[in-house]
C-alpha cells in the first residue's frame, strides 16, 4: 500500500478559545479524523473533536477489583489454606485483620492501572510522531494551540482542506510530512 | 476578567499568581531554572554539604551492617529507638505532599498548583528516608525481603494479623502511588522541557522521559481522568498510611500506646509536620529562584492555616490522652501521664508541648502568617516538636511499662544521631538535585490558572 506523503494539515492558533471554535467548526464541516493539541488541558475540547469514550475509569475499576480480590485471597490462602498457624488463638481465617492489606492492594492495583492504562490507551510512550516534524509544533508545549486534519479523513482533499482551515483564520498552516 | 481574579480581588487577598504573566512567560520562567540558569556557588555548597551528610549516613549504616544494631542505643525494654521515631517522623512529613496534590485537587483549591510538584517530590524523598529505617532496624537487613510474601523454601508466609505487615503493604503502596502520581504530573512538563532544550542530549533525555507527549486533546482527556482518579485513590491511601503506622502502636498493649485516638491524631500530626516541611523548603526556594510571583503570600498563609488547624487536632489528641489517663481509672495509664510530666523524660515532654501546642499559637497573628522569616522558624519548631512527639510515644512508653523490674532508660549513641542527621542530608541532597533537573512548579497547571486560559464562548 502506498502511503500518503502528507500525514495531515496543521493549523496554528493563538488562544484556547480560537482552538475550541476551530475544532467545533471543523468537526461540524464533516471532518472526523482530526486532533487538537494544546499546552494544557482545555475543558470540552476533546468532545469538540468527537471524543466521547474515555475507558480510563473502567480500567481503573477493573484494576481495583482485581487488586482487592488478590489482596484478600492471597491472605486467605496463605493463612488459612497453605500454612495455617495458630497465632494468639485467632482463627486462621481472621478476616477483620485482612482488611487493611486488602484495602492497600485495591489502591495499589487501581493506581497502577490508572497510570499505565492511561498511557496505553494514549498509545504512549511514542517518542516519534510525524507531527513533531513541523518545527512550529514545539510551541504546542508552550503557548500555541494546534488543530490537525489527518490525510486519511474521508473528506480530506489537499487543496480544499487547506482552504477550509484558512477560513478559520489561523496564525499559520503547515503540511505535516509523514 | 477571569473568575478567579475577581474572587481574589473581592476578598482582598493576594492572588495565586501575580498578574501580568502569559503562557509564554510562565513557561520561560519555570523552565529556565532547569534549562538555562547556571548552577550557583550556593547550590554547589548546599548540595555538597547535603551530599557529605548522605555519605555520613552510608558510613553509619555500613558500620551497622558490620557490627549489628548493638551500636545503637536500643536495648530491652526500649527495643524501638531512633529507627522507629525517625521512620514515623519521615513518613508523616511525606503526608503533606499527598494532601496538597490529591486532597486539595479534589477540593478544587487552585492555589495548590504552584506548590504541588515540589511537595510531591518532598513526599517521595521523605518516604525514601523513612523506608531506610525499618529495613536497617530488622537486625539482619539482608533478609528484609522476608517481610514480603514470596514463596520461600521454608513454606511459611508472613503473619497477616500483625500491624507490622500491614505497614509493609501500606508504606510500599504509598511509595509506589506517590512516585506514579509525581511522574504522571511531570509528563507534560517534561515535554515542555524537551521542546525547549537546546542541547540534543538534553532534548533526548527529556524526550524519552516525556514518553512522546504531544498534548493531544484525546490524551489530555484520558490524562485528566487518570489524574483525578489517582487523586481520589491517593486520598484514602494517605489517611490509611499513618493510620496503619499508628496501629503499630495502638494494637500493642503498652500503656501510652493502647488507645483509639491514635489514628486520627497521627494523621493530623503527619499533615502538621508535612506542612512545616513544605514551608521550610518553599520559603528559601521562592526567595533564591525568584518565584515570589508564583508562590505568593497566599500560599504561605494557607499553609500556616492548615498548620494551625492540624496543630489543634494534635493538641486535642494530647488532651484526650491525658484525660483518658485519668478517666480510664487504669493505674498504668495514669502513671504514663505522670511519668511524662514528671519522669526522667519530662524535659522532652514539656518541650514537645511548647513546640507543638504553645509556640504555634502565634500563627493566629496575621502578620506572622504572612512573614516568611517568622514562618520559617515556626515551621522548624513544629518539625522539632513532631519529632519529639514520636520520641515520647516510642521511647517513654517503652521505658516504664507494667513492671518496675523491667524499667530502663534509652540513650541514643552517636550512630543513632549520624543515621538520623544523615537522612536529613540525603533528603536535602535529593531536593537540591530535583530543583536543578526537573521543573519544581507544575508549568501546565500554572498555565491553566492564567486569565487567558479561559475559553470564552
């Protein structure tokens, strides 16, 4: 398969307001494969580019449940099944004493799932990405806001898309080589 | 005008960031400390001293490994000496970092954004210092891994009904979650450093650490969800950690330990000492690196108020201990109180009351709450007081329990002091490296506080 030499078209904006508005207009114009880049989280921006399903909470929930079960069952198996010891006459399965570690393991697994789940869903680590080929993109981590239309969008057309993005009054427009 | 500014102007309070900053200038100012500002002679002297203290600690620990814990002042009946005192003290200091980063995030206290990063770093380094003590206190430290449930050839498992094993899980979970929380907070700022670094090697290192973060809206969305959930998880965690530490004592039957007030009073004490450490670090750092615009009077005031509140909870804890000494009718509990007030350790006990209860009451005076110099010294007093509190709990309770025939005294040796002061050096050395190598204020969270960050419809 021949790859498109152009990865997408990147438009640069000055303010979060301009980016949110541009993202909304672009999405409304029928572009579905778009992305927005900003130096800090902007509330509602992800929704404007058509992102609605955030699976991180589910991953964390599963992690927490697995952690809690692991914690409790580990203690149960070790203390009551594999090697029961009589300590101060307490029953081998002394569940109230197992709660603390069950709790800690729940938090541990849920927290690890939150971090690594977020990174995995974001496809990180990914040290190389075509968008870094645009020199001005270095400002995306400082004070500029970018909107990208990917070249594999159904509606993408090199000239028309560029024209459309120009109508949004960006500060600059660049083609992203893939 | 931004909502936040309106609110702060109305309340006639100092804002969280001084006006006049933009995304660009905030970024410049914080990243320049790491990327372009040359290390000053003062930094080298400070780091050098801290490093030497770290070496002293390693020497003391090395000698301990050769000789065994007989070089310390611990004996029977006082088997828990400095090691446990310092462990509890350091863990407590760490708690303020998590409180600032997690609990204040959930409470939408935006002033936290300029102090959370280095408070989290403080947590990590404090937990690292804390972790040393139980590990070297076990007698045969090369077997410290026996604390963890691993399939051993002996076929035996840890004793899960003991608070000491709960502590292993609580502290190791706390260390892991604190490190992860700190790291994901750093990712976007590492990307900023990557994009601003001039040297290719610097760019490469920060680039790898930032994991290729590019600020995509989808990524931010998941990032914020994960961050918020992590804060929600860290909040009960931090409360549980010092609760479990207090169980190490409260579950035992020793007079002066066996009390139900311990968990809340330990947690409050932890936050008390932690905020004192935050101030002791923040006050010189903001002065030296010219960050008074970001760490303003408001931050100092708020931290002072937190100290005042938690200090009163701690005072309540002491009050209840004293009250129960009388009200329980238990002669051993009553004796514990008498022994604290008049026994051989009366001087540390009265100093503790002075440091933790009486002196910090000056924080009611607004003028002192906003004076960096005064706050620096009051924080020092509180840190000493909180250390004394743990000393009283550990040493004084053990020194005189039920039988007069088993009474004893505890005299710390030079190795105890060298290890303790050495960990302070290690903590400071790590802080010195941190302020030079990583952005000590969260740049992206500072951007969100600026008026221009608001999306206007």
